[in-house]
C-alpha cells in the first residue's frame, strides 16, 4: 500500500469515529461546553479535558463510546479532574484555552480573529496524525476559515524553519485529500462542507502583544504563512493577530 493510500485509509477510519462521536456524545459535549473535547482518531476516540488547571489531560483509545456516554461524569472526573497534576507546557495550556473558548462559542475561535469583518475561523479537530514516508505528521489544530481549511501550529518556541516546513507539509496533505477532509469537516460541523484550496497555514507562537507588528510577520507572509503572537497572562492568553496572507 502506498503512503497516499495509507493516508486515505487513516482519514476514512477517522471519519467513522467522528460519526460515532456525533451520534453518541454530542449531548454530553453540549452539556459540558468548554470543559471537554472528544477527539477522533483512526482507531478510537479520546476524551480531552480543557480545564486551565488540567489542560489536555484525559484518556485515549476509548472504543466503547456508548459506555463512555453512560458513565461520562465518572470518567471525566477520574481522567480530567482528579488526575495527578504536573506542570503543563505552555503549548498545552494554549491549546486548551483556544479549544475551550471555541467550544463555548459554537466552534468559533474568536481569540484568533483579527476583526468581525473577517470570515469565521471554526475549530474542527486537533492532533490528527497521518502517515508520511518517514513516520507521522500531526497538526495541532484543524480549522475552517470561510471555505478554506486552515492548519494551525501552536509552539512555545520560535523554531521558524521547522515550523514552516511542518505546517506547509500538513497543509499540502489537506489539499491532496480535500475530498476526505471535506467529509470529516462535514461530519464534525454538521453540515456539508466543500473545501477549497489552498489550505491556509498559521503559526501561533510567543510575542509581546504590545508591539505593533511581529518582527517576522512580513517574512512569514511572503512564505504564505500567517503569524499570531501570544503572551500568557493571569486570565489566560492575549493575542496579536497578523494580517491575512495570500495563499
């Protein structure tokens, strides 16, 4: 089987697990908006807590979705609340902050919107892994920006060359398999989604937001990458949104 075929098989199986989430866990999710996220993969699902004091803590490889729905309060308390607390990375805190806000706002990632005139940026899923020639590639957040897919990387360090390569490689896979990504988006968003190319590329990394412009914004824009700077504050995070770029 070619790598291309393995990618398509992985996506098809992920779509089926996403369908099961929507069939059995949508009511549970709606009752706990901003507290929990159910992440589909190709073999199972994960329950991911979004609490600021337990960011991204949860349980993976869950195949009994009906059982999870019936015993959700116990599972959530054990794996997302009462779990051992360890010092979490800025990346995990940032990811939970953005996802919790999106879940409370009908999937709108308002924290990354430049203004109200811009097309809505909708959270679709996260940590979706796909096989590549030399291993696996993962996207931190997959979103829908208007009718364009968006691959968003969250990093606590400015490793520009590696980040640009990573987000560019993943965006290329989204364009290559636009039909299946469109089906995945449709299942999760609950409406027909036809994706257009090219997939947008975003990098979210540290930057003092009081500065007018990120010093690498123009350089990244020339590469087709939109940059967002963030700073961690007591209440969570604040952001400096870079201008949109041409694909």
